[in-house]
């Protein structure tokens, strides 16, 4: 990891005065940084499984069902199925699948089963029982009601843990909109529950296969940078700390540390085998650090792209600073700057050096103050 420093404010440009190029002595904050390689991707790996459903699956109510596959936009490489498949009732066949890279939000179809859509609901816990009138109160009921209300079917509905008549009516309105039998009952397999919107990374199942087990791999839609940080640099990464991220193409955006791993991993190149040097693997151990972008849209649609993350290692507030090019080596050893007076005469002032940052250096001297001008190369 290489040391990199920068200044919070823009460096001053040299100003030409009576044959001399000068720059002002400023009081500013200098921040020292260290950089590490990272990879830009999407947050949260998720496996989407298909579950069977008995809601609206009996042949007695199949005639009241409208196939949704034909009305959905069908991604390239997938296909919908029509009424004939929907009328099979209980076949439990995959009839619609999304495409890689597709983003699916609340209420939208995640996959199709027997010609019917299985949409996405937001929540922290998958449904594990039938949700219907007469059931005991529970957080799953509350989760259902939140989704129905968010989707616009919650007229007269109070979001709580009780499955009321208003809940049943809201379910029926939702089922009608989905082309399902208006049973007022929701079973675990009727929806896919995830914490938020998902982005499909891999379609594992095939159309016509049985709707069971793992069928899709997905992530969240939040942008995330993953850094394998050297374990001996772990103190750089503090949860919540601000960082800068250099994106491909030279653009820089801000982010913050959202996760710091606690388990050090051995260097992959050694395969965990240190051979005759027990310290070799330890020296190359890393911890996983995750950075969330403050403005995700600045990263565009880049996925798996290499980036550079700048971590703050030290901060020096309110220091006097001059351009590095203003420094002059003296025969006695210390550095000095050439102060330019208002009458264009100069005098040499010896300075003690502090932090270096993006073309600036912190300096101290009893004969130097903010606002003075120092000579710099005219170029």
C-alpha cells in the first residue's frame, strides 16, 4: 500500500508579479491518505429459491385466473406461457424467468410458475405459513400489510399484526390485479420476500423445469466497493469513516466504510502454506473492508470494475502550508522559502517541514505567517 496525501482545498496557482512567480502562504487542513485496490460491485449476495404454492392452484378456480406471462415484458432468452399452462393448476412449472442484470422492485415479477407471476415483496423474513382470516397475530401479517399498502391496495387497512377483514379485502384486490383467484389467502410460495429490490446476476434454472430449489442468484441494488486491506493496515478502516473512491476513467466520488471484517485471511497466492517461512503468510494476511458509495449513480452500471480507495491515515488541521516547489535546500541542511515582500525584495526564511499533501507541505517558522507570498518556479 503506497502513501498518498492531499489537501482539502484547491492549491493556489503561482501569480506573476514584477518578474517573479509567487504563491501565498495559506492556513489549511492537510490530510494524509493511503490507497488500496478495490472492486466495485453490488451489495449483498442472495439466492432466490422457488417454493410451491397452493393458493389458487386447484383446478376448480383455474378458470378465474388470467395468465400474466403474456402481459409481462419477456427478457431476451426467456419466454412466457399462456392460458394453457395456467390452466394446468398445480403443475409447478417455471414459465417465466428474468434476464441477467435485470433489476426487480417491489410488486414486480421475480419468476413465473404455471403461467402466474410470483412477485417481489419487501421484508426481513420469508412467509412460513398461510396468511388468512382467523390466523394468530404475527410479524408476517404486518409484513404482508406493509407491502399491500405500499403497492396501493391498502385502502382502509391498518398496518399491524392482525389479519383483519380489511387485510383480506386488500389481499383480494391485489390478487385481482395479479390475475389470481380472489381467495384472500396468501401462501409462502405466492411471493418472493427480500429485504429490498434485487438485481439478477445469474439465472440458474430453465424454463419448463420444476419450480423448486435455487433458481436465481441476485444481489441488492446498492453500490459497494470491496477492499482486501492488509491486516497491518486495519486501523485505517473505521466503520463510518469517509473515504474517496477513484473510479475507472479518473472520476472520483465519496463513500464511507460500512463494514470492517474481523477475520484475517491468508494470502491466496500461498494457499495458506507458509513453507519454510512461517511469517510469510501472516505478513500478507488481509481483512475485508466494504465501502458504500454516497452517490451510487456516479458509478453508473459498472460491475466488477477495479477502483482505488483512499483511506485517511492522518489529518493536520489549521497548518501553514506552501507549495512544495517553494522549498529551497540550504547548505546548512534545513529547508527554507524565499519570502517576497511588497516592494519585490526577498528574504530567506528557514522552515520546519510537516505533512506533505498534493503538492503542498506544512511549514512552521516564527517569521512566517498566513498571507505572505513565497517565490515559486515561474513554470
